[in-house]
């Protein structure tokens, strides 16, 4: 599986549980080729992947809605935005900067422009920037984004991306965030704890990626401890929750009772000092 295919898979997961994810537009990205990948993942890795990704979306949907409503608008910068659709779920006083690799950004812009014209999506102020976090320097990323950030406060989202990056690139991104954010701005981030590496379900996930890596699309399988987030320069960890706990709040009917049997991601909100 190529990394961009993971973006289609995540978006399809969200469309499976719209009332949990709150993403009423995710289904626009559904396509037969992604649909054909999903049964094997649910069967051979974990049956709960679609519900967990919908819970993840719900957490950031609620966090950003609260942030932008309290501040009467602002800018959402979505790093590794894939096919996520928060920009249409927020009010129209929110501007969005979508950042991803060129092939994703070109395809996303083309489709979104078309769907806005067809009135399948509401009009929003969206800017698209194609960047590769691995190859560009901190200064290059900051320079390419700064001219676009016109309206504070800024909520940066880094969702479903850190698993694919190494620690050096992660460090670089948090320096970029520190540079472009002001006091009170928020970063939302997602990662696995290192402990998950001992679980069977995580081993099945890695096996799935290894056995479907037809393009040598290499990535890092990064996991991150809580203490890493507690020690990021310029930020204070404000909130942390895992998908296991979110399931108790929003999806108790699914009977998710053992955190070691699921791909339990941890979600973080960090505030710029
Ligand atoms: C699993 S998808 C998640 C997409 C979206 N954030 C979501 O949660 O729906 C991972 C995304 O990270 C992007 N990505 C991975 N490595 C990247 C890099 N080095 N530079 C820019 N984007 C990257 C991929 O292209 C992909 O869109």
C-alpha cells in the first residue's frame, strides 16, 4: 500500500460511521479501489479500525469547533491533510491551509473545486500547499507557509501522519509550528505509544504494510511516548485522550473492552506558550 492510499482508507473509514465521525462529506472520496482494500484490513489486522478512525475524527472535530467558535474564526493548518474534510465542517469564518505531498494536493484541489461548483460542498476559503516534510528544511517550510497565514488564532492539525515520519522530521515540524504559531494557538497531534509495539494487533498492522508494500514506499513506524509531548519546546500539553476512552464516550455499543486488542492511538492537544 502506498502512503497516499492510506489517506483514502482513513476517509472511507470515516464515512462508515458518519454519526460518530461527524464527517458528512467523507463519502465523496469513496471509490471501488479503496473499498476493495478494506475488508482484508478489518479481517486480518483489526475489526475496529473504521470505528477508531471515526472516533479520532470526532475528537478533532469537537476540539476545533470549540476553538474556532470561542475565537470567532481563525486559521486551520492541516499538515498531511490527506482527504480530511474539516474545512467544510467548520463555520465559514475559518480559513484552511491544506498541506500534503504534491500528488495528493493536486488531486484534492481538483476534486474539491469541482464539488464546490456542483454545490456538493459549501464555499470555503482554502489554500493548498504541496510540501514534503522529509526533504525540505525548517526554514523552507516556514517561508512557504508564512505569507498565507493571514488570520489568527491558528490550529495546527497533525493527524495520522507521525507514524510515517522519523524522529528528526518530527522535531523539525514542531520547530516549524513554534515559529508560525503565537501564544494560545493549538497543535492537535496523534501517535501510538511505544508500548503498542509488544501487542499482536500492532504486529499484524506492520505485517500488513510490509506484505503490501508494492512500491517500496518506505516509512518509519514511529511511536512516541507521552513524555516526548510533555517536553516539546514552546508548548504545554493541555489534553490527552486515547481512542479506547473515546469509545466509552461515543461508541459504547461496540463493546471495546481491551485496549491491547485494538490499534489504540493517543490524541494530544498542545498549547503554544
Ligand atoms: C494516513 S494519511 C492521513 C491523512 C489525514 N490527516 C487524515 O487523518 O485523514 C497520511 C497523510 O500524510 C501525508 N504524508 C506522509 N508523509 C508525508 C511527508 N513526508 N510530507 C507531506 N505529507 C506526508 C500522506 O501523503 C497522507 O496524506
